[in-house]
């Protein structure tokens, strides 16, 4: 299980406007592509260098492929990264100000303290 | 030696810029009062007549990432670009540009290392809304050189609250020993209780008004001892999952000093968070 890799997916998609749209429209295909082509890039290194060992487990891959942000919370993905990216993708579908943010809170309402550990 | 002319601690609310600049039907009902409070707060910095701003904040996974995460980082660059595309997208924040005060950056790094803080540094740092928000609220003309200092309140494992206080005390000592005739203000931003990406987010108030009340009391009275006795890395989960940003307020209490009452205190109860604004004048100079 890799909270780090979940976070890396959220982080790298969020900062690329084209990827944000691609993930919104084709989540499963985007996750498949990202895991194959992007997951092992070392972001601060020369592009010719990469890691060899990073991959999602089945639960993580499915949570991302289905836009299941309550599951990402449960898995310990960083809540700020998840929130920021999902606002970028779905706030536009809600007419009321903060409509998406409040729905997001409601869908997590079954969680009591302590929340899932986000340490990586 | 340089003079520390003001110590300022503030929340950094990324929606202030949009709220304060919107007009007509887009202007939220709380905007006018918010602007009034911010402009009064701004006056507390203006009165201190600073030459240099040391800006304490925290990167929100913009430039700093989990493959190489510093706990405390000092920017040392002649210039800083500021704000990121996702801050433009979500908050409507403008792109900004700052001049750096490299001599003070270098002094804080050298002397800070010698004082026992293994500070990371960056020669090319793009800064985010934890530092640009207080410039927008406190110095919108953005005419002063800065030294940015980032703390990790975001990606565990985090330094403990006591370490933030110690760094605050050290920052003060370093400013007051900097061989310069500059007038320095330190501005640090954090949060009171805050929830982001969790079930208590975006409620009608901050997630824990009782914590906020106690936090304002600790800060305004300079009660570091009481604050440190109660606040731990574990305890900060209870008021809201992003409340570790309160440790930047504790750092600023360290700059201001144990038992030092704030000269200016204001709060504003908004949806989602309690805004909180504090100013100390270490040598009394800015008091009306």
C-alpha cells in the first residue's frame, strides 16, 4: 500500500490543467496511463532518471479509477491534495456556492476521530 | 543592529482577495466588514515603518514535495515569483512578484545553522498563498523586500510545537543581531481550527469554536507556557484535520516572547474559519 503514490497521483494531476480534464473525463484510462508512464518519474530529477518500484495496489487503483474520494480519505491520501483536485474537477457541476464542498463533507460524515493516518 | 519593529500573526484566508475585490451580486455579505477589519490591521504594520519583511508561512504542496521535504526552509534569492495555477483556479489569486533581501536570508541561514537549526534553503522559490495572502492584506503595494521562511505543518512527521516556538525565539535573536540599520517586521500566518478535505469542512464557523476562543486567548496574552502545556501534535487533530497550521502562530508567539501581550487583537467569525489578527510592537514604537 502506498499513500505516497496516491498523493503523487493527486499532486501531479492537479498541477497540470490538461491532466485535470483528462482525469475528469476518463478516470480509469488516465489512471492506467499514469501508473504506466508517470508513477516512477522522480519529479526533481533529470527526466532520464526514474524509479522502478512504484505501483498501486488494487484498492488504490480502483479508488482513483472511480473518483471515489471517500475511499481515498479512508486510505490516508492527503486530504488537501484530494480536496483541491476534486474541487477543480467537480465544483463546476454545482450551482450553489460551496455546493460540492458541502456534499464532500456529507459523504465523509461517517468518519469519527481519529481520522485515517496520513503519514507517508 | 537591525531593529525588530513589529511582530504580526495572522490567519491566511485565500478567499479574501476575491471577496474584497468582487462587486455587485458577486460580493458576499461579509466582505465589507472583512475589508474594514483588514484595513485596520494593515495600519498596525504601516505604523511600524518597516524596511524588510520576514514572512513565515507554509508551502501547500506547490514547490515542496514528499520526495524531498524540508521541515524548515529559508528562501535566499534576489526575487520570488508567487502564486500557483491551482491558487489562481480555486481562489482567483493573481500572479505576484517579490524582491528578496538576500543579506538577511544569508545571515539567518548561517547564524541559524550555528544556533542549532539545520535549515534547508532554496535559491529558486516560488511562494504560495501562505505568504501572498498577508502581503495582499497587510502590504498590498508590495514594495518591501522579503525573506520567506517555510515551515512544515502539512506533511507528517512534523516538528513538535515546542520546536516552532524555539525557531521563533531564534528568528527574533537573529534579526536583533543582524548588523544592519534596517527596520524589520516579522509576519507569520497559520490557522486556528481548520478542516480541509474532511467531514467538518466548510461549516458555518470554524470546526472548533472553543479551540479558537482558547487559541486567541493564548496568543493575545502571550501565554506560551499554557499553550505549550496543552497543544501537542496529537491534540491538534481534534479541532480539525488542518489545525497543525496553528503551530505557525506558536512560532510567532516565540518571536513575540513569553508573556508579551499583543498590542492589537481582532477576530472575525466567518464560515469555515475564525479569522484572527495580532500585532506586537517589541519596542513600543508602533503604539498609537
